[in-house]
C-alpha cells in the first residue's frame, strides 16, 4: 500500500514503517557521531520507550552509553491494510539497530500501568539485563490509567478555579485564535494527578525492589515541563501542574527510601510530541519559541536535548538543582534573552504575522517525523507492506 499522512486534529492516524525506521536510524547516527558517554549506566529500563523523550532516552543510553535496554510501551499492531502506530515501528527499528551493535535489547508491548506488565518486565530484566537494572527512565504519557484497585482514571487538560481565555494555534490551517477553557472539576483534577502524577512511578520502583532487580546505587528519572508564564494558565497552574507537583512528591518519597540521588525529576524544554500538540496555547508558544531559539543558536530537538542531559547533567553530581530538587534542562528556554524576545513577540502574533515571528514549518516537520513522514532518503511513493519494518542498521 501507498502510505500517506492522515491527520485528524492533533494526531496522525497513519505511520510509515520505512520512515520510522529512517528516523530511528538517523537518531542512532547522530548519537554515535558525538562519541561514547563515559561512566553511563549499562543496564537501563525505559518505561514509555516508543517515541518522544522515551525513545531518545533509549537511543542515547544504548548508542551513547553502551547500555543494554528493556523498553515498555503500548502500541497498535499493523494489519495487511492498516498501519501500526509509529511506536510499534520505532521499537522494531531500535531492536534492529541494537542487534547490529551487539547491544542486548528487548521491548515489551502492553499496559505499563498494570501489575502484569510489571511482572513481565521483571522477567525481562532477569533475562536481558543480567538480573538487575542501574537506571529506570519513567517517560509514560497516556490519557487514562487503571490503578491497582481496578479503578480507571482519566486526565483532563483544564485550568483550575476560573475560565481561562488563551491565544492558540490551529497547526493544520496556520490560524491564530483565542479559545476559552472551562475550569476542571475536583474529580478531573484528581484524575489528572492519578494518570500523570507520580503514583505509578513509585509503584514501579516498589515492584522492582520487591523482585530484587534494582542494582545497588540505582537511579531513576522522570520528565516534567514547567514552561514560561505564557503557558502557566493551562500548564503549571492548571490540572497538569497539579500532576507535576505530585511527580515532585514521588521523587522525594523515592529519595527518602533509597538515597539522596536515587530519584530526580528532570525539567525539559518545549518540543513537538503527540502529547504537547494536544495542549491549548502550547503549539503557538512552541512555534514562537523555536524561531527565537534558532535565532539565538540555542534550539534543540528532542534527541539533542536528551543527549545534553545524559552527557552534561547526568553522569556527574548536578550542581544546579532547583528548590524542588529537580535537574533543570529548560535553562536555555527560560534564559532571559529567549523569554524577553518571546514575550515581546507574543502580543504581535496573529495569523497574518505568524510567518514573521514564528516557525510553523519546523513544527509541522517535527510533527510529521513523529509518524515517519518527511524523512530524507525514504521513497514515499513506493508500495510497502505495513507489517514489515526495514532493517537499516547496515545503512550508511
């Protein structure tokens, strides 16, 4: 079949197997070009490994740090006339690359919130990582979660207290407009904390400890975003912010049990992901931010950002933790020169001025790459089998 991008709202419902393979191959090559990372953990578990920060973390850990990896994600399989999710293709492309480099790697597909998946992961650690794990990366993103009691919780991206009117962007049409968001109910706030907070992160660490697969001196990280005052009404000071506060709580609880450096929340920069594309105001803020950071020679894509984390902030004692004990990798985004310019442009942004003040083309390009489209070297006119992921591990 000929596979083309089919976009509905903030999601692309198709993915290209060759394009996803090329995207993973390009990331592997970029990490290798920077050389090995000294003293990196050699046995790594990535929860939420199939895309975004999780995939980049696995690529950098393996091909920069030389780590054996176990990955967990929940994907849609392909059929003869239907593509898989992008993550399904990414996972298999990663395994091709790891096998060619003689790096042990296994990927488990299923609900990472479930007790069954935790048990399967323990077995994979025993079989693939020699029985213990040195680093656990928690990078799960999901709209719902079923907790150990069997109750299913749903997250809601809403403000708290009063309605909020924000400026946002229709990325398909390139139109800037205002939208008013109604405040969350108490149940929606609780649900968002249950889905996106730190409870499941703690449960994972407890399950791994109980099974005896946490190595002495293990470390675990979870990723968060704070952003600037432009995104706070719908992010940090909204339901998402409450969930992120709970993530900080979980990190403190894990450190209290396992040591001062056992767990850290890492605050990252704004990037294009499936999740971020769905949050009002964030895409508009992102396209403005990207252009400003490019002009100031500070822009990073997801892989570059995680590579900087693991090379410069992770393998040594962080000396720039914030008041909550987080590792701050959003320092370039929130620097005074960047934010001053973003804030200057914000009131000037409209549909007409968007090309002058923002970079929508970069946003669209990064968004399509998530699903394997727009990659150099891929023949998108070719008839492909959606069930087959090409092995590019031997390609130049």
